[in-house]
């Protein structure tokens, strides 16, 4: 299982906060409901340390022979 470092977790959390601030500035009733999914997933990734995007990227890069 791939676990994100603390700096990546902080980055994901900050990104979620910035997106929520943008939603707040736009008006909660003005944005589509799907935009709330992104900060939810980013916050979950920051709390748990498991980020599906990082996991998939690492697997794809390993499959083509690029190592970290």
C-alpha cells in the first residue's frame, strides 16, 4: 500500500482548503454538487495518507520502467 509523506498530506489538505474557499467565495448554492467531491477526496487522502492518484501514477511509472 502506498502512503503519502507528511508534506504531500499537507499539500493535499491545503489544496482542499483553497478549493473550499473558492466554493465559499462563489456561493455554496451557485456551484455544482460535483465540485464538493474533490475537496472531500483530497481531505480523505490527507487524513489517511492513501491517495489513489499517487498510487496509480506510481504504478504506471513503474510499469514503463521509471523509478522514483
